[in-house]
């Protein structure tokens, strides 16, 4: 696939039927927003090569396959969670994670999933709050795995502990937190991570790119429309900001909690032009 406008390329790819959207491919297209000339085929071949060494098979037990994946990725290849520079945007680009052997929970989980998929293993992503996980879906249940911590196997108590550590002792653990995520949900979360990382760096152009990519996944996402309006405002693109705010108001229900803030921002923009 030739390099092209990354937002257009990503948007076009996502028009495919859901079952044809590959997580590895889409994640690498996301990376082209930072690396426009990235060779997707070469990056996919790196995942192929890892899978060829994984010694995994449906003939093995799930625990054997998990052990073999963990040995390959975390002992032989030395992939590890980036605790010290967690907010580094490179942790969210799949090619960088493959290069640097370090990332955040979601990108390490994507690599874990994609190597497993190539081996025919039923491992899926889990959009656990605050800490993305993976799970091996077996005939008798599910095995939760934490690729950020070397593929550690977690039980419900471990997951509840993670939740409370992240959100406080009052946080309530719900079994739905361990539901499998779709590829589009995983991509949206990757984009949200990058959006936040670039916002904290005040790189509003990059934030805007991530919002545009997220809107390619869900064109009707009101929150992305709201955030794009705010970024346009910060970039002094007041006309674009006003257009987005008007669109937001048309889509928002009357009880939307952001309604007053949106109207205040619109009045502020109008006052600046009087």
C-alpha cells in the first residue's frame, strides 16, 4: 500500500466490513500520522516473524500457549511496560513499540493479540478501565492476561485491585469491565491516549489529527465534535470552532451536561467578533 494522506487512508480502510478490519493494519495506519512513509508490509512481516517463533498451537492447552507467548515476547524479545515514560506518544505507535520493545498496556496487548491471532489462538483485547488487558477465550471460561506486566495471569480479585488502585477504594468492579473490545473500540482508545498525550504537550495540531481519526471511526461522536471545537478555539480558528459548536448543539439532547459550557463558548466567540 502506498503512503498517502493518513487520515484519508485510515477513513477509507474503516469503510470495509467490520470482519475485514484488521487491528494490526489499522494501528499501523494510525502510526502513519507520525511516520507518513511507514512501510506497512514490512511492519506486518515483523509480527509474522514473531508468530512463527511462538511455538503455539490449538493442540496445546491454553496455559501452555500463554506460557509460550510470554516466554517469546517478554523473555526472549524483552517487551516490557514503559513505567518511566508512560505518557511518551511513541508508546502508542505500533512500529515504535516493535522497535523500542516498550509500550503501554494497549499497544503491548495489540502485539500480544496479533501474534496470537497468527497462531490461531482465541486471544482478544479487554478494555478494562485505566489498564487495557487481553484474555484467552477457552471452552470452559476465560483467562485474563496483563501484557504490560509480562503476561501475568489475573483473576477477578486482581482486576478489582487494579481498578481500586487506579480510581480509589470506592470504585466498584463490574464483570462487564472484562468484556472483549472490538477492533474499532481498541483503535478509539489508542487515539484517545494519543489525544491526551499531545494535549498535555500543547501540540494542538496533533490533537486535531487524532480527533479526525476518531471521527473516521464514529462520525457521529459528539464528544469528538466538542473536543474539536475546543481545539479549533485554542488554535484561534474561531469560525471552525463555532461551526463545530453549532453542530454539537444540533446533536446534543436537552439534558446534555456540556450544554451550558458549549453555549458559554459560543457567546465568548461572538463577543470577540463584535
